[in-house]
């Protein structure tokens, strides 16, 4: 079944957890014991409604304070799709959590409180969606029940957000506006009689209608080799296959290819999925490829089409979101993990810090603290083969690992 990964973003008390809980409730995805716990806790607190945020806020501190602190991944399915929702915190100090949740998502829901409208945090949330090149963004204007389901309020917020859209540098986004009430269920899973002026889809209807072909960024085919298959059995004594996942574009039998970093040339002989053969491996499919001639290919190598090479270099500049309490400084040494490959890297320079509220750059920066986003140039101890993130979301991204603690301390997007 098709899987859609969705990131949520919103300021404190905008209702992200309530929205997700409402979706789970209306799609009958909550287990009986979970539903009973929500009902009992809501009664104990004196609510005359079900507190759906209890379905997602798992930490004690989250439930006590009524806020989301950590990224929670929620899973549910309809008859058409399986969904993974990343419920991310809305606080400024949790920017790294928002980036983490959005980095693997294909769609995003930005919540706006109808009483507050577009605020500074909305700028930050949209900036992160723009930075991470998320193609389908839903602006859910929540708590419409608290503004008497006013069309004027909805139109004013929509106009303010459209002004914010004019500042983005990534234009290949579909932006949809949906007025909702997560608490009451208006336009979440089902349409609403309270807003007859709204003629569009309910939120889940929109998600169900998203075409997979439209949300994955189309680039050039890249096939990082994850495993070399040598069965050495009676039936497959001389079999040598290369297993991995196809990113960006399609690969077909007969394609002339080049193996990086050796730049050895060959041709695709067969494409297998388990024991079945296919003529074409579509993007995002996991397959095993065999080649016409017996050449040396190892884990970490990359198979690309001839005449369609990525950049091969020992230096690159990237937008980095720093996630560690220890600062990033020029001269600092880290491990850069780009796909399967890990290489030693040194921070050559911090070019400028990026203000994620669209207020511009800060130059002369000598260090990066936790949650900072900046343009950083790295030098590596050996070449990697990469694409610009704007052209290839998978082959243009990487993580930064601390050499001492082995912790992931940053995420990067190659410019």
C-alpha cells in the first residue's frame, strides 16, 4: 500500500496533537483501551469534550503542560493509503525537531490559530517547508469554531499567508488552504455544514487525493549500492547482483551506466525484485541489478546513467541545521554521512547564518548554536558524489556525526 509521510507544524496551542487525535478518532484508528483512557482522563479534568491531544502526547511532561516536546510518529491507514504523521513541537527552541520531522516527509500541514492569524512562528514553519522542498503543503486554519466560522477571518489569514508565500525561493509547491475545527471535527475527515462558504475538500480528502507522482521530487536516477549479493548456491553459483533503492528517476534494462567512484562503464543486464524480473525499476523501488560485464562494485558505490553524472568533489557548501548543545566552529572535525558513505570532514567556514523567519542573513558569524541554520562550507578527506538538494532531495542531503560521541549533531542540504 502507498505510504504518505506528513509533517505537522504549528505554534503552541494551535492544536496539532488535537488534529491528529481527531483524525485517528474519526478514522476509527484508536484502540479501545486508548479511547477509554482519553474518555476517562477528559472526564477527570472536567472537560465536556474529548481531549484528542492525549492520543499523541506520550511524555508525562507533554500531558501535564499541554504541549508537544518531542517528535512523535503516528501511524494509521485508510483503504487507500497508509500514513505516517510526524507530530513536531512548535516552540522556537525545537527548530531541530521540526527539521527532523520534515526531512523525510512528502507533505506538510501548517496549523494556524484562526484567532491569532499568521505570526512569527508561521514564518519559521513555512521557511522549514521551503528549505526542505516539501511539495504539498496544507495550511489548516484551525479553531474556526472560536471565530464563529467566519469567512472573513479565513480570507484575511489566507491573504496574509499568500504574502508570506511571495518570499519563498522554492516555487514548485502546491499550497492548499482548509478551514477546520480539530476539536469539533469540521473539515478534518468529513466536510462541515458550519462553513457552507467553503467549497473545497476536507483535510483527509485532500491527503487521500495526493498523487504519489506529484510529491516526490523528480531528478536524475541515482542507485547507491547497499549490498552485493553473491549466493554461491548450486543454482546461482556465478550470480553477482547489486541491491539498493532507486532515487530520482528510472533505470531500465539496457541502460548504459557508470559506477562511481571508479567511473567503470557497463550496461544493465537484468533488474530483479525477489525472483521476478522487470524491464524498468521506477524511482523509489528497491531492486537488485545485474550488469553485463563482471566489474568491481562494492557497497557504497553508486550506479548512474552514462552522461548524467553527479558532482564529484572533496568540498561543498550546504545549509546546515545545527542540533547539538556543543557549538559548530570553523576548523571543527566531524563525520559526514552522505547516503551509505561516511567521510571525515572539516568545517572550512561559516558563510552566514540564515534567519528562519525570512528576515535575512547574519554575516560575520563565528559559531553555530543549537537550532541555528546557516550556510557552511566543508572540506572532506575524500570525494563524494552529490547533487544539489534543490535538484535531488536524497543525494543532496547528509547528516553530521560527532567523532567523539558518535551523536548526530546536524543535518545538511547541499547548495
